[in-house]
C-alpha cells in the first residue's frame, strides 16, 4: 500500500497561471502530497480560491496547499495584505502585538482562500550584506527578539486554523551565499550556533510549530561536509533529537542551484529522505518532478531507501492530514 502513496512525499509547484492538464494528470495519478503556489499561478484572491478548489479535487487524500506569505519582504499575494515594516518591529514593546495582528489577519485570508500551510515565519537571523537573500524578510536582528516574535507568529497562524512553517533551518543569515545560486556555508562554533541561530527554532518548536523547512547550507558545527538538505546529522540528530521537533520537515526547493552544484535532483530527492525529511519541495519544473518521483520509487522498490523509514514518513503525513487538513477547507 505504501508504494501507492509515495507521491505524498512531494510538494510540487506549477508552471504558469492555473493548473495545466499535464500537471493535473501527473498530480492526480500519483497521489501527490501537495502544491506550492506562486504569484504567477493566480490573479487575485478570487482566482486563487478557484485554483485551490481545483487542486483540492485531484486526489483521495486532501493536499497540502502552501504559499510563501511571510508578512515581511517576500509575499506571493500582493493586494490588501498586511506587511510588517522595519519600523513596525523597531519598538520591542509594540512589536509582538503588531506581529500577532498581521499574521492573524494574513492566516485568516489564506484559510478563506484554500491555503492550509503558510510558509512562515522566517526565524533566521539576518545577514549583514545588503544583497543578502534574507534582507527585509527577518523579524529582527537579536536572537531573543526573533524567537519571541517567531513564537507569536506561529501561534497567530495556527490559531487561525492553518499550519505555520519555521524556516530556514539551521539558520541561513550568517551565510554570504544565496542557495538559489550557490551552496551556502557557515563556520561557527556549536556553542555560538546553539545560543544564537538555534534559539528561534528552539522556541517555535516548543510552541508547537507544525513544519520546519531546511536550507541548502553546510553548517560546520553540525556537519562539516554535507548540507542540511542531505545531512542526517542536521535533520535527525540536531533538529529532531536535540531540539525535539516532532512535526513535518520539508526541504527548500530542490531545483535551486545551491543543491544542484554536485547532485542531480533525483539523487537529492532520495538522499533528503534518507536524511530525515518527510517532504520534498520541487517548484515549477514538471520534468524534474517526474524524475524525482521515479527515482524515489525505484529506490523504495530496490531498497536503496530504508522502506521502514519511508513508510513512517508517509504514515506521519497521512496522520497529520487527518488531524489538520480537512477536504472541505479546500474544496468548499
């Protein structure tokens, strides 16, 4: 039975506006676990609702429908949505309430539009460079403040009835590289990492965040050779055992050049599952999506993947959906 549900391990993006017939056939024929949406996939909230209803009708298992709506510098829905400015976060006594209000309003709108996973909050500590991929996306510069505001954001999102996702583990801010283009690297001591970059993840995990997204980065105190995407030391040993995360772990986009420098997408898909991820994110590229699923299917059949581990991952996804994703929330 599990082999029929290997598609549940995948969160896939769409190319262009709406859902093409080719993507629709692939998604519905393979029990794909969910979809991530970008601004080019819809035009306005009414169109978004129509699209999520169509996505919700594709399979027997309700899909995750995800979107990057960070309420800071990266937002896929542009019109009439809250955006927190640096000034909003500059006065520490006012910031928690502003964060709560902005994330609550956003999450309610997303839920009404058929989204059930908000890929937020960003709980990285920001990098210093003006060109940094996280510029304008973080909740503050101090680890204690980011931990506090990240927790407020998670509570606001999940109180609205959808899931939050803390990202990008184990913390991307110190890196000078953008994993969209190059593998990121950070070299600090384990003590420094634990006291700073880890703190916001530790706190959001403690408050029950449903998802954590990893990043294509080598974090030297955790694993000196493998990026988090491929590292059981980072995902299994650190995120799950050391920090106690019991939710769902999702990769960042596997089509990014940062992870593709030395590995093909089909290879990465298998290795990321072996490292402890339950969900694989592949945006836009339908051929890459097909190749990755076929690679996972072959590895599962040939025992290149630990079957028991994959079975547990799928069971965890299905159990999560039973508790948190209701078909009528998407298809209404």
